[in-house]
RNA sequence: GGAGGCGUGCGUGAGUGGUUGAAACGGACAGUCUUGAAAACUGUUAUACCUUAACGGGUAUCAGAGGUUCGAAUCCUCUCGCCUCCGCCA
C-alpha cells in the first residue's frame, strides 16, 4: 500500500508503474473516490462536533427542543455515515491494487524472458559422459518415489527417500548455520496463516488462485515471508533493534494454478516444498533497503558458492515484479541436463509497501513514527535445488559426489546405488 | 468437543449513560540537585485523519463490527482473541 497523498502527488509516475507491471487499476477513479471520501469526512466531522457541543448543553438544560433538533441531525448523520462506509470500502479496494513503483534501474519487459543477467559465477561443468537429468539420477539411486508420491498426495506429489531426504536435512542445517553466524535469528514459522498476513505482504487479494484456503478460513503460506512479516503486525519496534534479520524455515504450499502443463515432471514445480527464507525489517531509508537487498542476495550467493554450484543473477524486469516489489533479483542455478539456468532464489525489497499494510512502525531518533522497510530472499529451497546439486555432482559411474560442505552433515562423501 | 471466566493507555489497574482521551500507581524520558550515580522534587509521556502560516482548533479510537440514546468505555447483539477446568491428542 502506498500513501494516498503520495499517490495523488505522483499520479503520473504511479500510472507508469501500473503500466510497466501490467496492473489494471483505475487511478483516476481512485482520486475521484478519495475526493468524495475527504469531503464526507469533513462534513461528518463538523456534524459530530455540533452534536458533541449540543449534547453537552442538553446534559445541563435538558432542553426538549434541542433534543429533537439533534434527533434530526442524527438522521442526516446516519445517512452520510452509511455513504462514507460504501465510499471507504471502494477506496480500500482500489488502494490494495495500487502497485509499488519499480526502481529506475529495473528494466522494462513482459515476463521472466526479459530478465537481464547481471552476474555470472562459477564454471559450467563439462562432462565426458552422457549427462543424466535429476529424475533419472534420483530414480536410479532410489532418492525419490514419484509413483507412490502421486498415489498418496496426488499430482506433483513425491516422497524424498534415502539421501534424497538426508541431503535436504543437510542443506537446511548448513544454510541455517551459515546465516545464524551472520546474526540472523532462526525461526520455524507457521504455514497455516490468517488472511491478514497475506493481504499485508501483497499476496492477496490478487493471488487468490495461487493460495490454498482451508475450511477454517486459514490459508497455506507459499513462503515464510508471509508469517514472518505478519509476526510484527501492529507493532512499534525500537529503532535500536533494526535491522531485524530472520532466517525462517517453513513448509511452503502453492496451488500452481495456471501452470498445469508446466514442469510436470521431476521436482522443479511442486505443490509442497520446504524453504529457508531470509526476512529483514530495516529503517525507513531507501539506501538502507538497497544495502540490505545486496546483503541478502550475497548471502544466498555464498551458499551456492560454498556448494560450488554455477549460477547467475538476473535483475527482474518490471513485468515480472510483484505488486509491492521495488526491485527483484532472481538467482538461477545451472541445470546441466537442460543446459540452462533455473531459478532457485528470489530476492526482493518493498520499501514500506508491506509495513504500511501491516502497520509495522518504529520510532526514529526524533521520536517520530516511521514505517519500517522490508525485504526477503530465499536462502535455500528444497527439493528444487537438488536438481542442480545432483546433476552438477554426478559422476561417470552413476554415483553422486557429496559437496564438501555437506559431508559433515551427511556423514558420507558419495551417494551410490543401494 | 463440553463448562466457565476475561478483554481499558508502555505495564498494573480504576471507572456501569453526560467536560473520561480516560483517575491512581508504576515504567520510560527530560530538567533541578550531585564530582558521578542513587534518592528526592518538577515536568513530559497515544495514534490516525482533517484544519491552520503558526499558536492552536476539530473528529475518531477503552478487542472488532453493528445497535439503543440528544449523548456510550459504561446498555444490547454478533464476531474475534486470551485464560481456567474436563475430554481428546503429538
């Protein structure tokens, strides 16, 4: 959510942002609705003032004439309040659709195909044998059971098995340890979450099709960003505790509506997966946001570097940005069998878009309340990253060598047939 | 799932229809005093919106939403949250 005064003063810029982000929102209508809203509030406030003054007189004089005068006023007031009610809900609905303005460095574009690479790391491995894809590798080494996964959990269901499971634990543990050393507070976050946090983070109302909804009116979060942001809703933080840095583990659920035909094989696109997510609250300062954005991106790169997986960083084009995002980097990691990079991380910042919706503030040095800024990035998502890990580490004899940094967690150096 | 209780400001807690945005105590902050600290004393201590050049003024908010009333923290209805006991359960 943006400040309505900011919207009114920068209407052209916001319209441009909506165009770039492909967001359909009638901003002219918003202004008209806001005009009516403002004038109603003014009128109603004045009438209430009169009501307060006269009521006080009545308390003393019990003047029957004034009472009937106020009865009339009350009727008028009720009508206006009812109208304001309607206008305000219209106003709020429109406000929830107004996009954040992308940073000037964000390229224009329609979809992820227009994202621009900004960094390359690692060498693309050359294999002197036919490369197997992760599905083949996992089946041969008995690391996954798709058939029974589908039997039990339906389409896109899976069981991770043997080292497929153990590697996941190793990756989580390694990642969390790495970030805790950097001052991140570890969390295990809820996935079953109330609607508020989804609206507050910008996942709702537009993302309704993507999110599972339970019969108890709770929703299943597709990322720990949702619960961790919701954690501080309606709170005033101390400036001294900023930046607040969290590393949160949670199961993640996505309906993947609209992508029924996409990535139907393997473990790339799943309804249920696990993620270790970085979430930061920082001071209300655009430079601070940029600084921490670079840091959380670097943190994820460090993890890939420690795993010695080749990756590239792309800056997402405006068409590929979420409603509230100012700028986003995706990190894409090399998939040998497909000879291309595949998204494994997504790093974004929002300025105060989310914290305004969630009412998360802090008191600055001058005693003024400010909306904090928020950011988040994947630290590591499983099982997707197993694709890159297994394929890049495969060996001629069909075994997988275990990345050095994971060996202590896994207790072995090689994954071979049972 | 059954039975009961409770929701007031940073905290404890008063307030059951008319200057109560809200007593009192505590906490925090600032000042006086002190070499420094403590103690004592004094003062400050909500947020949002509207209005004003400014001083200031106005409206709303006592979990939330409705209702009764000229007037609601106080009465009524619903919702939400928390707590206790029983049952069930990892």
